[in-house]
């Protein structure tokens, strides 16, 4: 499931983009981009200082392979704060009906937002990534279709977030392009809140999406199926996609 979300997030990246990969699901993007053969067409970065190459994930987060430079963290944040990023892929804990995101208050453990606020407020395009529900969610893929074998007990798309780590109103005022990516559905930030734009094959919109949310989003008139490549094993053909974009 995490790989599905990371693969779909990577599809928002464009040749030449300078990108930030946040903690969690987004850490998988470096490995996926390397397998696709497109790390040379992107500049992937992480806040610990890796600039370029393929940042590592999991317990090796903060390391990388074939990177161009390793910066001190304050210098990396000078770059982020100066608007150096084209796109970022960041995790979410909650999203609400207005499109606000909470990343730092979701259980009994005290925590801060880290560099999330710096990155999210200075980047033109942001993918917020995570599962639609939590606590027990289990999925499988059968013949390219997503199956929800056990629904999560906790909704993550809620009427109102506990804390606002990212303001949708401010994003709209600044003209940021915001995409919310889950394993079964994709939303974009519209004029009033998240708009459902894509659903996975095998997913019933009412049962598996609407009924698992704390609010009812707008639905795009051209609601599409998520790119089937994100659910298939093997490469997605990212290098060929980038080559076509570079020639158009």
C-alpha cells in the first residue's frame, strides 16, 4: 500500500524538478525513482542535507546514493526557505473539509512539525500522501485492482483537523497546487476544499471513499481512474514518460 501511494506521488514529478521527500511514505520515492532510471532527470532532496541522487528511506533516512552534495541542515533550509523547491511530497495525519492538513497532533505523544511548515509554505506544488484510513487497514491488489480486505478503524479525512499544520486558505491565496494522494483516491485542492479527481480500479466511490470520510468532498466532473501502472509490479515507464515530456 505504501508503495502504491509513493508511486502515484512520483507521477506528479516533472523532468528538471527540484524535489523534497518527506518522512514516511515519501521516503520510498528515491528507491522507486532509481528503479525507473529517472534520478538523473530530477534533483531529489531531504531536509537532513542530501541533494540529488537517490535519498535512502526507512532506518537509513538521511543517507543517499550518488548524491550531488551533502549540505549542512541549516543550509538546506536556507535553500527551502528561499523557494528553491518545485515540488514536495509530504505525509499527512489528517485532512479536513477545507483542505487544511494536520501533521503533528494525532495521538497522545507530544511532537512538533519539524521542517514541514518551512517546506509546505515555500513550495509551489505539494503532494500530501497517506492512507485514507488508519489502525487496521489492509489492502491487496488482484489483477491490477485494489481490494480493501480490512477497513481502518480511524478516519484521516475529517470535518476539522485537530491542529492546522498547513492552511488551505493560505495555499489558495498563494496559488499553490495541492494534491492529496491516498492508496484508493486522489484529491486536489479546489476553491472550497478537496475535490475527488481519481479513484483506483476495484474501489467503489460511495462505499470505499465517501463512507470512510468525515465530510463529503466535491467530485470532479471528469472523475478518472488512478493510473493502473501504480498497481502493477515492475517499472512504470517513468524514463519514457520523461523523454516524451522533454521533447514536447
